[in-house]
C-alpha cells in the first residue's frame, strides 16, 4: 500500500553515558553529554511532529527497543539501523521506509537540535521536484539525506570514508556520476564538540528554538570543558 508524505526517520542511539555524543563527552563529561543528547532527541522529535510528516525512529543498537520505548513512549514506531558504517545504516533505514510503502523517505540526525520546523518541511517539498535531498552541515558532512523510491540505490553510500570534511563532496560526486538529481537545503550546524555547543548557545540566545535543549543547558549551568577533541 502506498503511503502519503515523506517519512522522516530520526536516527537515535540507546541513551547510555559514554555511548552517545562521545566527542562532546570527552569535552564536558559523559553524563552531561548524555543529558544534552536526550534533549537533542526530544527537540528533533517534537519538530518532526510539528512538521506534519510521518515519523519513525531508526534505533541503534538492535535489541534496545525496550529502552527506547521506555524513554520515548510505548507508541513510538521503530526501525533498526543495520549495517557496518553510518552509510550502510542510513541506507538500511531508507529501504525499510520504502519497503512499507513510502515513495519518499529521509533520515535525520539529532545533532542539530535547533534546526527549524520549516527546514524539515522543506524535505518533503524538495523531494517533490528532485530525486535526492541533502541537508549540509557546516563541518562538511550532512544532517539529513532523503530520496525518492525510484532513485534510491542501496549501495550508494557503501564503502565511503566518514567523519571528515569531504563527506558531502564525496556523496555529491557519487550522485553526479549516477545522474541523480539532487537538491541541497541550507547549511545547518552539528553539535559534536564544545566549540559547537558554544555556537549553539549563541544561536539560542539569538532566537533559534530548541526548548528541551535550552532547558537542559540552564539546568547544567556553565559548561567549561577540555578543548582539542575535534578528530
């Protein structure tokens, strides 16, 4: 059965100190990083709901379904991330969305808690006129990637090098070689290390919205951490 709208699959890890936001954890401590991660997820999920798009949670690791449901609610709908690296995991989630009847699917990171609702709505609009949509991150990666079912290639993101400044460029090269029409949304910002967190705080002070994250930042107080963990 064909499903309406663009399915947004939010990529979520089980909330374990030292298992999420590890680079930020090395900066500010793993418990504080975990508190912020929980808030990031809450803000992103709330924004997807407000966008009006259908939503699934793409969880990692397999076997943590009960933990995720205890955290996010028993009615949350779950896909499991499968594969070795992030590209394979993203492709597996998109495939699961297409397999249940969606013609347009996108995977969305939780590293960008102040991303606007309008940005998420733009995913659906972009896929009405192109094959693939990507939300670039300021660090050379991306926050989201979506595809139409007809253009989807399960091995497109296979055997790539990740966690470097050339990720987006390399994906775009592959898409170009396959003659896949691509739309880039505006650049947004990931939060991976303390410098990124400080920039997020500045954006929140200047009017971007991430209510749960803002509340957690107020509770945690000043976050002075170690520099140098940018690898």
